C-alpha cells in the first residue's frame, strides 16, 4: 500500500476532499429527496379542485425498513444539504475505488508480463 504522498494527484485530491468533508463533521444522510403532491380530503380545500398540496420527504432507511420522513419547509435547505453531502462522499469513494482497481489491474498486468518474459 503506497503512502498518501505516493498516490497519484487525482487520488490524493479525492482523498483530501473526502477527509475535509468528513473531518469538518458535515452532517450526511444516505437518503433521497422526494416531492409528493397529495389531497388532504377537506371539503372546500383547493386540493379538491385539483391543486394538490406539495411537500418534501426524505426517503431513507430506518433500521431495515425504508421510510418516508416529512420535511417541513423550514428544514428543506438542511435536508438538501444532508443528501448533497452524502452524494459527494459516495462520488469521492467511487472515484477512489475506481483508481485503486485500475492500479491493481495494472500491477496484475505487469506481473503477468513478467512471468511471460521469464518463460
């Protein structure tokens, strides 16, 4: 395993951004944002004429079950930030994973080429 300073610049950059994000204790939520339009059922309400009530929900795992958690309007920005931070973490991990796999494949190819040359 190479030290951090021996990693290619692209890997170091992804690792650095990941450490900064997690080290700053940025809150994350592995969830999706879902906008739902519903009818409340009250007579005379605007939704009875087709203008439904629109609200935001977080679709997330709570234990082993998937739950829809209502997000009040005053917390929508925070909910969006939680999801955005989690997506950034996932993207950085994927970038680092792909680079690691590419290096492994390269080392494997060099090893195989070395064996072929010795035969």
